[in-house]
C-alpha cells in the first residue's frame, strides 16, 4: 500500500520514522512519500519537503512567512492527489495538518472520486487550546490515534468520538535506550534542554545558563536540538562555562543529576530517564499569558509529566513565574539533598505506570493496516455535524 505522511518538526520526524518502520513490518509492499525529515528518509521512500521548510513559531515569524506556508500547503494538497495514496497519515503539527485534513475531508465527501482516508497519529492537543476544532476532527478525520492516556476520556466521553490509545512512543524510545544502556553512571551534570525551535532557545537558554552557573561543582551541558545548526548555540554560550552536545540527549539525561527543561516532549523524556527537573518557559506579555492560562486555556498544566499524572509532579515556571530567582530556588530543591527531589522521582513512577508498556508504533501500524485491508470505505466515524 501507499502511505503519505506529514510531519512538520523534529519530534514528528522521530515518531513518524518509528511508525514507518512498524508499517513495513505489517506491509512488506509499503511505499512512502512524505513531508518530514532525515529520520523518515532513512526508512525509505520519497522526501518531498524537509520539516525545516515548514517550522515557524510565534506570531511574527508565522506572519512573515505566510506566503511560504500557503505555498507549501497548496503544493502538499496537489501532491497527495497526484500520488493517490491508500491513506494519508498526519503526525501532530495541527496548524498545517488540520488544513490538509479539511481539504481531504471535503474531497472525500464529494463521493465522485476514490477516497483517501485520513488517519491522525498523535492527536492534536485540542484539550488545551482551540477545543472547537473537535468539529473539524469529527468531520475530516477517519481514525484518530492517541499517545496520551487521558485523551481517551476527553475524546470518547466528552465528545463521543472513538479513538485509539496505542501507547506512548516516547516511553518506547526510552525503554529501548535503557535496554541498550542498562547501567548509566550519574555524574555532577546539570542538563539544559532549551527547546527544539530557535525562538524557544533564544527565549529560554540565556536565563537557564545564568542560573545554572551559580551552582559550583556541576558541569553544565546543553542538549543541542535536532534541526538546529550547531553554530546557532555559539552566541548564547559565549562567556559561559557550558558545553553543548548534539544528538545525545538521552545519553546526557541518563548521566545528569538534574535538568532545566523547556516544556514539551523533553519534559516526559527527562522524567522517564529519572532526572529531577524544573520546567522553564518564557513567554511574551507574561501577565496576559497567566490570565489566559487561568481563564481561557482549558488545562491545568503545560508539562506532559503533570498532565499525565493529573497533579503537579514537576514545577512549571512559565509566564510571570519565569524568573531567575524562581528557577534558582526550584533547581536547588531538586538537586541532591533538596527537599523536592525524592517526591519528584516517586511521581515519575506514577507517570510511567500510566503510560503502559506497549509499543505505540507497532500498535498503530497493526490497527492501521487492519483498517485499510478490512474496513469498508465509510465516512469518518463522527459523520456530518
């Protein structure tokens, strides 16, 4: 079968590459065409556009690149229709991918041409923001695959839209790393994970460096993000004693004593590798963001660790709470001898248990293959709204 996949950033490239590998095990004749990155390309098939051409973050960068974004969307739609895949698989990246789903959903509902089913792997986080998008998902998405256990209740009980919880790929990747590296040695290292995009790094890394340098006796190591050229970090590291490593995040975390982490998948990776952390995320207009979080955004936490646990396991210093004095105090509390270290490590065990121990890409590939080979060509499960 022919699979068209769309991933728009480094994490999507990683998860999609594992899914592709699993799909090949289910379907020996699998053909791939995709928007993605180097990890997906290593699995074979045709890389149409690299995610570096797609990833823009923040209001101003998006505004400045709107013509490019629209051109990429239009090209992607034409390319899918011309290639006629058996399925289009969208991986996270909702701003772009929900637009593609809308296009394919409208095309599929016309009924005068062969349907191209839409599968969404790593469901959009509409429980946090833009919950109204559930209408679009019900209308345009044939099958939704979740990697977060609490999403089942949100989609199925609150919105009556059946989904597939397949396990968590980050947990899979950490388990594999642990198997291959069974006895890591902790060292006096403070790891700094400042995000996967340039703007995140620019916003968060300077304060992280200034705080961490106040803790004598620790090596400070920055985890270089995939897709960010090494030279980008040079400006931030000048005058600091920190070093940067690339493509070694899991190895770094397996040796680190504590970490300062920008919110995202990295918070979950840090937890599953047993490293006490402080979640740091600088925002513009911090008081306004705090108001929005308290009154508009419909979730209690920003880190995956806390969202999965359903309680505050790690401290979240974002918006008005993002200050160097706060970061310094919370880091002190999670270093050896700190009052919050053991409680956080115990909380991590709850998170790991909640995620389960099944293989997300293997489960998703098995379900996808079964649906494509056995299910009739029906409208999306949500039907018309």
